[in-house]
């Protein structure tokens, strides 16, 4: 993917892909994909977490890609559930979520 600078050219060009494929290009650059275990750790899964043996590698990446970071969700919930009414951002957030939704023009269907 291009990363154009002000002149419309990539400031950090990568070498063109080779016929060996993306994995070979990554190795050539000294890069690699994260393992499912590393992705799970980034999502705050416990170190003891493991997938059942019948879950394929592709399924593991898909499941992890659809997951949420437990530590991020916990921080958001702590923020949303706190009782600090002096915080203007918190007041706005509560006002938005406590407003009654307007009826849908298709509600009679």
C-alpha cells in the first residue's frame, strides 16, 4: 500500500513483490507474521489460553481478529460506569445514550 508524501510519492517505498510471494518478501525484509499466541497476548488473553486442537490456523487468526482486547473493554466499562458527573465528556456521553430514539419512518411495517 502506498504512503504518499506531499509530492504524491511514497516516502517509505517497499521493494516490488517477487514471484515467490508475500511470505518470501516478508522474510527478505526481516519481517514475519504474528503467531496466534502473540495475537492472543496482544488482546490480553491469559498466558494459559489455548485453542482446541481441531481449530485450524486460519480459524485461529479469524477468531482472534474478531475478538476485543479485554483490557481495553475493561477500561472503557470503568469509564462508562463511573459516577464522575463533573466530567463534561462523561455528561455528553450519558446524554447521548439516555436520549430516546426517534421513531423510525418504517415503524408501522
